[in-house]
């Protein structure tokens, strides 16, 4: 008996819903609202969105070779990596979330459960110390890590917006 091979998108439909909710929250934000943060020494809403989009590129493209090369520029948005990350408008952030989501959605539509155990070595562009720290990762772990990372930072975004009387990812606080 042959098992049906469903694409991973079958199992990750909720991620697409979360993506739409995230974009719906970010799209109407003004520059001033993107500059809101929980404290002066913490990332703003805008920086956190940049980090989410850059993280997608880092794991899906740098580690697993997905997406087109133009997405590499989004990888430089990360405020934890860039000395002077760009300050982006909501339309640019939405475009970044949309294009990186297209990369993920395309990959999930092609991959099956049989692909989950593929192992990826730390990228050669990382320093030896970073390669040792990260080691190898399975596709399954990378997918989970990117998803839980977005949920974590989405909560931060919702908290910041809620503190300022604005609706978060799941609506008004």
C-alpha cells in the first residue's frame, strides 16, 4: 500500500492565516506607529517586522536555498545583524512580508513529509564559530523555528500596539 504524499502546505494552513493577519495589522500603520516600542531600549514595531522578514530569508534562503536572489536584500533588514538597518514604511514592510511569504508558501506547496528529515549544514558564509554554534538542522526544525519565531514576535507587536490603544494581530486588547 502506498501512502499519499500530501504537500506540507496541507499541514501549515494556519501559517498562511497568521501571515494575512500580520499584514493586515502592519499595512495601516503610520511611521509614528511603526516607531512605537515597549521601552526606549527595545525594538520598535517596525524593527520587529523587519526582523521577522529577514529571519525568513536567513533560514529559508541562506540555509535551504529557497526563493529568488532578490530576497537576499531583505535579509539585510535585520536590526540584530545590521549596523544601521533601514527604516522602512509600512508599504515596504508589507512588500517584504508578502514576498518572503510567497517564498515560504511555494516551498511548503512543493515539500512533502518525506522532505522533513533532510539535514542542512550551517551555511558556509557563517563564521567557523557560528557554524559550530548552529550545527546542522533538519528541514522540520527550520520550519518549526521560523513559525514559532513569528508567533513570538507577533505577540510582542500585539503587546506594543495594545499598550498604545491599537489593535494587534488578534484584534483589540
